[in-house]
C-alpha cells in the first residue's frame, strides 16, 4: 500500500510540517503537494468534490481511500504510533 500526505506547498509552515511527518514515518507515507497534477488527478478520479485541505490518500491494488480532518489525524497517529505522533505534533 502507498500512502500520500497531501499539503499546501504554498504554505511554509505546512511544507515544514509535512516534511517532518514524512521523515518520522520512515517510509510509511510520502508527502506530496496538493498542487501536484498527478495527485489532483487521483483526487478527482476518487472523489469529485474535494477540498483544498491536508489529505491522506491510501492507494492499494483494489481501492483508493481518502482521509481528511480527524480521520486523517487518527490514521496517521495509528500508522506512526504514539511516540512519533507526539514528537511531530508537539511543535505545532
């Protein structure tokens, strides 16, 4: 399964946080810009009405799942574990 954390690359705080999360994930997810054409195509094909907000996309052989808001944060926390999640969110 591939996981992508989509973020607003026009925001320096968002870019820094996404990079930190990607680094802490040790390959569990990849940070990508919401401005990336391939990611926008993936979003459009999966969910026609999506918002410009931090988004976690999980891509498997059979399906694509999109998470935002609390569900996204929960999914990342479960994937990274309590300690790494705390380390990431502490500066925020």
